[in-house]
């Protein structure tokens, strides 16, 4: 048994205290402890402690430290259970410490993967351009169950998905004005698939948008792309072969036959 000789409040962390004991006539530092544990164990000067007592207090203090760290980690935003586990593992918490912290956080309603899924989906839906399928993958990476993921995704209705798609597709179409209307639309659809939107929602969104090729824009685009193709193939080809190469390139980019032929005819007159 050893006797507590002094209890001193830490300067940098005023909710923690240093416990000193007498050992071989010397006052030595024994361990630090949170004030809650100081009260729980009624630690005071002159109190005798066994080695088992000190080990148990230090074990409880380590758990309390990881619990406090987790509370601070949660103060920034809601977390999935897997995020808490990863965070504490990086802090070198033992499995026992992690189990204690998670059990306490769950009992206090501070960690709930079902609620997390719903909050995460709403946040992503409102602040990002991600579609439901991409969000589903993100939730899988956070080790949520299929049931939790499906419940979370109920927050992202098809109506919400289509509304977001209408805005995204309109922006995407406006950004590619030097391409054919058909190519712009195909690229916009592909981009939406990559963002995690469903094909069905994309089709509904496209049908609900007043999308039609502007004649002047289409003509400007075919001339822009046609000139590029002409310069490219004119290095090795001429005459009929050159015309066919350019036509094929423009058809591949989605331009209509009448616009392509008009460009070819005007280009032939220019070159003659």
C-alpha cells in the first residue's frame, strides 16, 4: 500500500489532477486523473492505495480520456460507428477502451448509424452534386448495414433526384457549347451516371427539360469542330478522301448530315 501525499491541479488541463504518493520516503508522481474520477474514487491526501487500486483508476482514466476525445470528435458533426472506431484506433485505444466508449455513446444516443445514414444522405443531397448511387457507396465504405443504407436513402426521393438533375444537366449543356447538341447531351447523361444518378431519373429529367438544338449554335459548333478535323486530316489526305475523313469525324461527334454537308461544301469553295 502507498499513501497519497499530494493532489495538484494540472496547469494546462484544469479538469485533470496529478496524484503524488510517498514511496521510500520520497514524494513521487503516480498518475494523472480526470476530476470526475477524482470524485468517483474520493481520492484525497492521506488515502492509501494498493497497486491494484492504482491500476484500476488508471484503466478507468484511459477509458474516460478516449470518451472525452470522442465527444470532442462528435462536436464537429455526427459520426458513423466505424468512424469512431477508426479515430480511437489511431489514438492507440485498446479494444476494451473502444468497446467501452462505443457502448456509452450508444446508450447516450450520441452514436446511431440509422440516424447517421439519414443525416448523411440529407446533407449530401443538399450540399453536393452526388446522386443516390454514389451516396450508397459512401455509406458502404462507412460500414453501415444494407438496412441502414436503405433507410437513409429514403431521404433522397426520385423527385429530389430529378430536380437536381434538371439543374445539373442544364449547366453541363451550357458548358459544352462548341460541341454538337447530341454529343453535349450524351456527355451530360454520362456525367450524371458517374455522379451516381439512376438512368431512369436521368431519362425523366431529360424529358422534362426543354432541350432542343439551337440552329446557330449547332452551325457554329460544326464549323469549329470541322475546322479542327480538316486541319488534322489535311496533313495526310486531300480531295475526296479528305472530305470523307472529315465527314466521319463530324458524324461521330453527333452532328446532323445537313450541317456536315453544308460545312464540307463551304470548305471546298474556300479551298478552291
